[in-house]
C-alpha cells in the first residue's frame, strides 16, 4: 500500500543570497496571493460573481488565476521574474479550493463556518511557499529549489526509499525548515492473534491515557515550558504597547478600523523566542505521543478509542452579544486543558503504528463493566462504585474496559467501528428490564 509521510528537516541556505532568495520567494507568494484575493473580492462586490478558478475557461470573460499571474509577471510587476514562476503560481491553488468550499456552503445554506480566502498580513503570516517534484529536487542530503539553488538538509529521513512528492518550505522560529512529503510503500501484515485494548482519554493529571489493562499514562511535564511561553507572551504584549505609545509624531491619514502597526525590532526578537518556546512545547507533546503509542503498539494490535469531536468540544462558550454564554471562564479553562492533553496527537501517533477503531463515547464512563448497569451516580471523580451490583473499580479503567467491550461487541452494542455514530441502545438497559434484544426479530407463535 502506498501512503504519504511527511518529514521535517532543518534547511540551511548556506549563503546570504540564498537566504534572501528564500525570503523573496515567500514574499512574492504573499504579494501575488494578496493581489489575487483583493481582485476577486472587488469582482465579487461589483458583479456578485468572480472567476476564482486557476485555469481559464471559455465561458468566463476574466482569465483564470494562472493566466492573470503570467500577465502580472510579464508587464506589471517585472520584479516577479526574479523568482520561480512555478512556485508562486502553485501557491495560488488554495484560493480555488477555499472559494469552492465557501460557495458550496452558501448554496446549500449550511452553517457558514468557512471564510473566503483571507489577506496575508506582512507581520502576521509565517513566510512559506509550496514545492513539489517539478519545482524542487531532493538528492541525498540536499534540496534544490528553483531560482534558489542547492541547499543542505539537516535531519534524519526514516524513509530512505520513499519518493519525494511535494512539500513546504517555512521560516519558523528564525530558521528555515523544509517539510517534505514522501510516497512510501508499507507492508501490511495481519497478525495471527489479534490483541485488543481500550483506551480512555482524560484531562486529569497523571492519567491522560488509561488502558483497559489498568496502565495509566501521565502526560508530559510541561510546567516550565508553559511558564516560559507565557513569560514571552507577557513580554510581547508590553512591547507592542510601548511601540504604539511612541507614535507621537505620526503624520498622514489616520488609520481606519484596527490600528495597523509595524512591530518594533524588540517585539520581533521576542516573537522569535516565543515561537521557539511554543515549538519546544509542541515537540515535547509529540515526543510523549510517540513514546506512549509505541508502548501501546508493542503490546497490542488493535486500539479502541472514543470518537471525540475535539473541535466541537473545545468551542468557546462566549455566545453572542445579545445572548452571552454562561460559565465562559471555566469553559475556556477546560478547553485549554482538553487541548493541552494532546488527545489528537496520541491518536495520530497510534494511527500509523496500529489499527485504531472508533467507539461511540455515550455512557462509557457511567456503565458498570460487570453488570452493564447505567447510572451517572456510580461515578464519583476517579472512583467507580456500581449502584446496582456494588462492583468497585478505578473510574477510568472501568471506562476503558467499556470502550473495549463496546468496540469488539462484547457488550451487545453491535460492536466494531461504529464510525462514531450512535448505536441507539443503552447497554444493559433492555436486558435489565427483561426485554429481548432489539436486533433479534421477535418470533410470533402462530
Ligand atoms: Zn454493576
């Protein structure tokens, strides 16, 4: 089976000219992007329609984005000729995709959660540009980018036989990085005896992932890293304010709307330190995910996890101006905890080490694993004591056992990967009332 795998390398430009050329290419992409997005906005405002497609078509009078770029490059902005046309052109492709999704939402009248493409601010966008096998080459430990030249890659490649397909070059934390995507062949071997495990994910300290065999995996210790990041955040807030106050001799037209400012050099310096602190936190979490998932995958073949809509769960409780939400502060604190507990990271890391199946999360923590009785009073914080049969266990281990049982069908819930869909049957409830299972047709005696 062919799969795509991304590898992150540090990219050493090797000379000031190449470094400048990388910044220039990213800048050209941003410039052309803003030009196109602005043009499409104007067209849409004037005519209520805009030609956002990359290719020109016969039935639309305005040329496509690719053709418009060529005209720009040849006549209006000749400085663009110093950068790879292929790279800058291909960086426009998300415009078409985003607009298509946006208009589809408009047509179908679904809840609008998509925006049309946004303008990229000079100080708020990470300089980056896309590459692929036509605009770049990979040979050994070097990367060739059109109009920039050969540069050295630092980092290890776990897929030496992989075929380079595409990637992104990004300026992060004050350094250049290359994210290369390889097409890799994977051998899928089915194990003879399948060992299954249920995993309950949590936000409590020391038990971020609890297995059905009773193993508890605590999270990474990020206290110092978080403190460092927050210190830089405070520092940045101060610096931005200081700069704004110094604008006494500001002349020219008063800026409209949000104040537009150019950050000071001290602000930019702290910003890079802040980005490094963020990256350290991110890497620590990822490292934890890989360690824990490796420990799980070395013992088991199939993992059952709850299908959690993390984005939906961590939505802000703020509400609207007319209808303000309740408990906004405590919800935002919970959201932060959920996001910090790296659920998504763990699932991602598990996903390519073993088979991950999803289970409907309803009642996993309220069901008794022994008798199947569902009662929310059974659970008291971290302890579980069944109100029906008196079975006592750790609440998270009980939940993990339930996830495993719901997943492999031992609890009579249909079993297997439900894809997160509700199974419409509370386990144990019908059996308790002496009713036949809903799935088996009741035979009438004639
Ligand atoms: Zn019980």
